[in-house]
């Protein structure tokens, strides 16, 4: 946030109208900074070795009674194309939550979900399109009723590894 000191501005700007215009520009810049959102990038691979959900390492802080748009985008590897995966989100209590998730199933299809609760779907799909270069995307809108952390979690369909790769990210934009 940029703070404005009117006395300092009077030294550099010729009149009150110029100062008012400058203050309006700073106020607009501050609002844009607040609403621009934040991005968090995964710095190291995260491995899910079993059917138990684990935290992906991708998470963002959310505040009660604000509305947000979120987007988790990941690239992952599977131990084999016969190893499926499960991708979910978890977070604080909410008044509004709606999101979709999708990830690879075969070379020509994907698992697609429309969801309104945490930790869904309850089970993994059966396969992955590739051993490397698979994609997962979870995006939606949330209005939490409590401060907390919105995070992506995942699991393998078996005792074979699913690895979320470094460089995967989450983007959060405050709407209200």
C-alpha cells in the first residue's frame, strides 16, 4: 500500500486539483493491488505414495466474509499409466463454495467433477494418461465464514507414487 502525505505533495505539485488527482491515482493503485490476487508456486516435488490424502504444498490464506476466485494448476507424474489419482481441496467453513476439478484419465479423456464440498471426490480415478506431464486443474469461488487456509490435497489410486511437480501453482483473487 502506498501512503499519501498531503504536506509532502504540496512541495511538488502546483495546486490542490493536482494533489487531488494524484491522491485518486494512488487510491486506485492501492485498490488494484488488493484485488490483483496472489500466486504461490510449489518449489519442490510432493509425492503421494498411497491412497491416503496428503497436502500438496499449495495453499493460500483466506479471510472470513470475503469472496475469492481460486485456481490450482498442477503438473504431475504417475508411477505408471495404470496408477490413477484423486485431487481435492480443503479449507475453512464457508457460506459459498462452488468449483470444478479435472485431471487426466487416458490420452483422450479426463476426470471432471462439479463440486460444492471439501475432500471430494471420495475416490481416485483408475489411470493416468502419461507417466509424466499429466495436468490437474481445480478452480472455483469461495466465501469463507472463518479465516483459514484453502489448500489442495491429493492421493494415489494404489501404493504407487503420484508426484506433483515443482512449478505447479495456486492463484487467489479477492472479488469482494
